[in-house]
C-alpha cells in the first residue's frame, strides 16, 4: 500500500509542478492565467490578480508538501502519515474550488479558456471537468492509502518504479487536450462551390 501511495503522490506532484511552473515562470505567464480567470463567475474583477497569485502559491506549497511526503514515506518517518494526510486534504480543497469554477464556467458557457498548464486556445469544456474529477479521485485515493499505510522504510527500486508509474499518469492528465485532439476526428471544411459563369 505504501508503494501505491508513492505512485499516487508522484502523479499529483507532477501535475502541480507543471501547473505551478506554467504560471510562475514569468510575469506574462501569470498574467495569462489571471486573464483566464476574468470570465469566471463569482469572482470580482479586483480579485482576479490576487486569486491568480494565491492559486500559484498554493500549488507551489503543495509541490513542496508532496515532496516531503514522498521522502518521509520512503524513509519510514513516523510523521509521514499525519503530514501526508494534511497535504492531501489541502490538495483536495484546492482541487474542489478549481473544479467548481470550471463546472460553473462550462454550464454557463461564458467562453473561459483553460490556462491550467499555460496559455491555450482551448475553451473550458466537460473534458476539463473530467480531468479535474480524475485528479480529485487520485487525491482521494492517495489520502486513503496514506491513512492506512504502515510506516516503514521502502526499497529504492520500489519507490523509483512507483514514481515512474505516477509520472506516466500525470503526463496523460497534463496533456489531455493534446491527446483528445489527436484521437478525435477534426471536422473537414466544406468544399467551395464553383462560381457560375454569367452568360
């Protein structure tokens, strides 16, 4: 069960690392994320900038917290379980807030765009709701496995395999838009009718 916890934590680490880096790497990137929040309901215009910064900081904190949790579990520290539970509860709260915003945006069809992993031209849709639901499921599963896992040192090989498996899952979640565009057929443009010649 401990190795399953490490794999799930690795998935969350990669997702939050990619998301936070896409925002914190530069001011234009953070501004692009803030602009994506403007059409969202229940968010006043004056709060857009502070909320964008707060979300970015929260994701960076979660990256640090998950890093500590994985190291603590691998080393078998007694504090691994309570610390991991705290980090995962915070992750659940953040994901729940973000998912609620996405659902409201999709249901009201306000034209908001997804900037979770950098600027994109993809508008928010139900595929993003599904992705967030999967992240919530991964976080909940990690919380359960951390809560019931026994505290003991883990083998390096087992930890590396778990991290690799978790990274693959994270890659699928992060690049979901690209995968959907790759496998879904693109609508073909209608053929132009030839112009009629005047007699």
